[in-house]
């Protein structure tokens, strides 16, 4: 009987080592973390993702290093990503679905099409006010701040110097004006992407070395009423450790539910809480 149990355990261990298990334990900073492997993505550009435009789980859109756009999904040819055709060079990414081309025009992504758009009033004013548009890489409006058209519209602006800025565009006496301040910078690291949620919240920052996730400073706040749940962008050891293997993060919510992520080999993991 004992022999059979030993053989059974050996068989189970063999299956786990061969990759048959769907859950793989990782240990980070003394904590056991169990990201859930849910699926395998069939997409040829996962090793070439430069930036995430829309990080929604259903309609995730990414930009590749050669300037092409792809939308993830389930397609009839058996793949999980589809190219979004466009005939202009992308200069700046705006919000969740906006593009600014080298031709000086604004575009909007609608389904799998890109159309010219005149809806970017404040964004256009922002570009007109900035001294050097060539420095801007990505812009996202912060809809969660307590601002209005009179007091100004706040934006996160990622520049080519590797820093993230907070810029407020306002109107005074029928003229646009703006204020600018440094929002985030990291010594010896260059910010190369920011992750914005479906509700236009800043959820993560990706540098050329690390991932910083928006999460609570003190997780005891979930259990105690006298501890406030203050959020901040905190360096995530788990994602940073896997930096070279990760294609991109998506659907980051912060708090208990963390981020979903896809590896460059196509493996998809959900609800990792960071480490």
C-alpha cells in the first residue's frame, strides 16, 4: 500500500514538472504567490510589444516596436491577435483609443478601424501649448481628478526623457493655458510605458528595468478600520523578476486583484496580486 502511494506521488510530481499543472507556485519576499495559468495565446508579436494602448481584457490593443497596431481577441484563423491597418506613422498615443500621426492629424480607433477625428479639443490645445511636441510619447487624461473645464483638465504625459509629467490644460479669458509638474521619475530608470485602466486610472508604470504597480501601501487596511487604504505606485518584485519574460500587463485593478499578464511565450496568467 505504501509503495502504491509513493508511486502515485512520483507520478503526480512528474506531471507537475512536465507542465500539466495549471497553477504554479512562486515565492517572493517570503510570501507564497499563486498566479493562475488560464490560457495560451496564439499571437506572433508577443515578443515585439512596445506599448499597451488599451488594457481591457476583451479589447486589449498593443503597439509593436515597428509601429504596428494589434488587437487581441479570438479570430477565425485560429490566432488571438489581429493587425489594425493604418497608413500613417504614429507619433503620440492619446487616452485609450486616440492617436496623433506624423501628418499632424488626430485619429480614433473604432473596432478594427482607424478614423480621422475632431474630438480631441483639449488634446489639440495641449500640443499647441507644448514647446516640443517631438518629446511626447503618450498622453492620458486623468478623469478621476477633481477638475473641470474652468479649473483645467489634467493629463499624464510621458516624455522621451523617461519621466512622467502631470499637465493641466485650462481656459482663461478664452485662451488656453497650461501648467506642468514632474509626476514620477526613477533614478537610473527610464519610464517607457504607463498602464491606464478602462476608467482612466493610472494603474502601473513600466520602466526599462522594473514594474511599479498602483496598490495600497499598507495591506492591513483591508482588515482594520483605523488604517486608511492609501494607494501609491510601488515597485513590484514579482513582475520585475519576470521582466524579460513578460510581453505586457493588462487589466490592472490594484488592491487584492492586481494585474493579469501575458508572457512572451503566449502563456496567460490572471489575478496576480504582486509581490
